[in-house]
């Protein structure tokens, strides 16, 4: 429901929000382009799963922090009214709401005729026996004892109540049933917690081009015909399939892909050393490889995501030709790329089903020797590759959840 009072029915892009969403993408039907709605324009969001979020003005202590890299000295508290799209967890004489704000859990309890009580996880830095330590500053049990001190059933529960959605729901439910005198008016809202464990599998096809570089450098005062020559130096078509297993927050995925491409030169390459020695080489074949690693998805606006990732790559080669020819002689030329502990790296942009990504990897530094009839020639080369790929997701959008 919008703040204007209009009710929209259709599908919501379910990001399985851990933090309270700033934007919700909605479409009235599966063939319609999603429309982003800022949270401030929404009065409530209700999902078919039973999850209900309402936009409310609540007291919020933004100094409550649990991320280790943001902790500071001292247990600072400062509440201010703030607009939050929060999960409605229970409604009754006493109600319970919850939201994660910058990865810190906040809950709000409110009894009829009483102000909201904010309970928030919090940690801070302090000195313990002369050693800097992280101190837990969450005093929710003390706050609850004051707020529900007139209800013996709740007071008895508080010492054994952990700081979780289910436990706080049970505590507020106990008040409504045993101390409010209006137990029949209570409405329990389905918790959003189980949905956050849901993962998504994205399957797609990949196509694009790959560029390989294997440039020879003469070593040991070699003045041979291969110095400065690149054994590949051409774009090659590349294609395959990928599978991403995406976590519940839709920000991290385990990525795997199977791809195939060609390498080398289609035609023999003639060589000249500037002397009477001349020759040619042929090196070409097919390469298949398996990638596995991690991908991160960083939102940009409401319809795009920056994709960053890395991982490892296993290669297989089918050589079609590999020989070096020079006057009166012919010998085996190059073999394959050898991997290193260094990962492949990728970066790209994602929009709906489409993905554009740049992928690169450096391979093991290698050497090549041959005897041209008069002297030994010694070269080094450092293989590397760069791929530009377009991906298209084949399976349906599993993140669209009926809602209004």
C-alpha cells in the first residue's frame, strides 16, 4: 500500500532483505517492467509468505553498532525519531516490530498507551584489565524488566529470553495472553527469519571472445627468430554454461562455469632472424576449462548490479598442431598454459537476465629451448588471457514474490 492510500497487487522483487529496504521493486504482472518505489512512499508491504512490513516513525538509536570495523570507545546512546520500513512481528495490546539497520538488529515493543521501547544489539570498545576488548552493551533484559515490571509472567521469562525474534515474540505474546486482559485481540505475524535461509540457483549461457598473449623474450644473449614474437595474439570465440548459487541476501554467490575456446594461430607463422636462419611455427588447438569461485553483487541504482569475483580455473587442452620448423630441422613447439596459485579475477555489470563481464588470468612463467644447428636458443614467456563475455540467465526470476 502506498502512502497515498492506493493498494497495488502483483509481484515484488524479493531480495530477502536482511537490512530494512530503501527501495522495493514492484510489477503488476510477470511481463511488465518492474517499477522501483522508495520506502518512504510505501505505507505497508505484504507478501504472500505472510511477511508484513510497515513504514513507521520509530525511535532509532543509530549509534547502536555491531560491525567490528565500526566500533568505537564508549557505550554511546542517542535516539532520534526515524522513518523505517520494519517487519511487523506481532500485533496486540503489546506489539513487536523488528528491522536490521546497517547489519545491527533493532526491535520495538509498544504497549497500549505507552511509548515505544527500542531494543538494539550493540557492542563497543573498552579496556578490560589493561587490554582493549569488545564489550557487549546490549541491556535489553534490564529494559524489558522496567517496561513489563507489572507483569509477573513476563518478569519470570526475561532472564532466559535470548535476543532473537522468536524469543521476543514469545515474551510479548506471554504479556498479551496473561497480563493485558485482551488476549483475543492478538495477531501473530509470520516471522521473516525462515525466508532468509532461502538460496537461489541461476543457470545461464555465456558467449564472447578471449584474447591470449604468449610473447617470447630472448634470454642468455640469445638472438633468435622468436624474440618479441607472440605465439597467439588473436581473439578467439568462447562459449559455455554457468551456475550461480546465490545466498539469501542476493549479494554473494558460489559461481561455477564450463567453457570452451580455441587458442594459437590458424595459419603457420613465418619467422626471420635477420640472418640466413628462417623458419615457421604452427600452434593451435582447443581449450576447455572449469571455473569455480565467488561472485559479489553490489547494487547500483534500482536496476543494475556491479559484479566482482574471483576463483580458480582447471584447464584441459586438445592440441591440433604444435611444431617449429627451420632449415633442415623440425621439433615440437609449445604445450599448454600452466596454472598458478593466482586466481582469475572478474568484474562486470548485471541487468535483469543479462550480464557483461571482463575476466582475466595470468599463467605460469615458462621457458622454451631449441637448437638451430649452430647455437642453442633460450626464451621465456608469460602467458595471460583476457575474456569479454555476455551471459544470459535461462531460468525464471525466482526472486519475484506475490505481494501488495
